[in-house]
C-alpha cells in the first residue's frame, strides 16, 4: 500500500520533546497523510506501537514498515476509523523509507 493512502496520527509515548512533530514531518515527506500529533496517555511505553481500527491491517503494516527499532502492530477499537496511531516508544529509532516505498 502506498503511504499516500494512509492517514497517521503520531503520538509521543516516550517523553522525548518534539519527537512526535519531527516524526510526523518525516512521515509527511515520505508521502503519508498526517492527521496530527500529540501525547500518548503515558510517556513510559517501552516499545513503539502501531495501533489500528478493525479493517486497517494493511495500512498499519505500511506504517510499521517505515519504523526503525522494535515495533508492535496491534488492533485497537479505541483508534478512530480511518486513522492509524503511531505511538513512539523508547524503542523508536526513527523513520526510514522502505525499499521500493514512498
């Protein structure tokens, strides 16, 4: 799936100042649509999470493919329909374009 078909909200889940905004800018440069940025419920997430509503497995996998560091992809009924949440954890090492991506 092309990044231009994925709407992502980037949430800071590790407390590193400005990281969500910086990551959103990088993802936008890779072609993703950005829904916004903000803080996760906690800053103590050890692992980066890609959370998605039912039916958006492919979009979530596309986001996860661009994340460096350990990442877990999980369904969540708390995520609004049509959006994938990227929750940056302590394992987050940045965003890299995938081979053939973007």
